[in-house]
């Protein structure tokens, strides 16, 4: 197809109708993404509030349960909640840390926080072993010492090769690159160029 007729086709990307359609689709997609983001935020906030209300022992002040309990106090006293009524609160998500973790570690006589206090002796030993392993593997001084020990072992195993390589004489610079030789080569080159430019005329 000729190029000067391509822009008249409906599927051409630079057609004005296609440009408008792409802009419209992009605007609709952006609007849908914004609505979905706002709805997800609203659902997250509602779930957090529900978890907070369920974790509290007393009902919320504005909830219908609190209003009903204020209006009918005798019903609550005569018919107490069964023991399994508050069991659903334990399955919620707590928004606060445990009480032992709220106390700073420097107030403990053993300088431990709440999480470390709850650990068993085996868990503490395992954590100490992991910590020592990581520190020993990333210790630069230990890596340098291991490298030097390997080098000493290699020297003990191959002493003749190391001594012969260390006693090699220094390379003698070639006389070809001496200053006098370089100057002589330059002068010879200048003479050749002079002869080529100004050839000598022989007289009969």
C-alpha cells in the first residue's frame, strides 16, 4: 500500500479517531483505577476499625449494642453473655504490641526485650550460633588470615618454583630502543625524504 494513503485507514495508529479513542480509554482506565484504590482504602480502614472494636472489652459508645445495654440494664444482668461469646475477639488482629514489648529493653536487669524474654534456652543458643556464624563468615581479618595460611602452605609445597621465579634477572632493555639508535634512525629517515624530494642531477 502506498504510504500517502496509509493514514486514511481506520487501523492506522496516527489517525485522529484512533488517537481520540486511545485518550478516552486511558482516561476511563485511570478513573477506574482511582475508584478501585479508594474502595480498597475504605475496606482496609473498615477492617481495622472492626478489629479494634472487637478487641475492646467494652462495646463502642455509638454502637447499637451499647445503646441497648443502657436502655435495658436488667436484661444484661439477668442473661449474661455465654463464655464463648468473646472468643471471636481472640481471632482478630491486634493493633498494639504485647505489654512486655512496650517496656524498653534497658529497664530489664538482663537487658532483654519482651520477645527475647519469651524465648527458650534452645532458641537463644540457636540465635547465638547463627550470629557467630554470620560474623565469622563476614570477618575481613579472618579472611585475610586464611589467605595468608593458604599462601604459606603453597610456599611450603612448591618452594623451588617460588625461589626460581623470585631470582629471575631483570629484563635487559633492547639496544634497538636506545636513544642513540632512535636518533640514528630519525636522521636516516630525514636523509631519505630529502633525497626523494630533491633528487641529485648528474653532470655529464
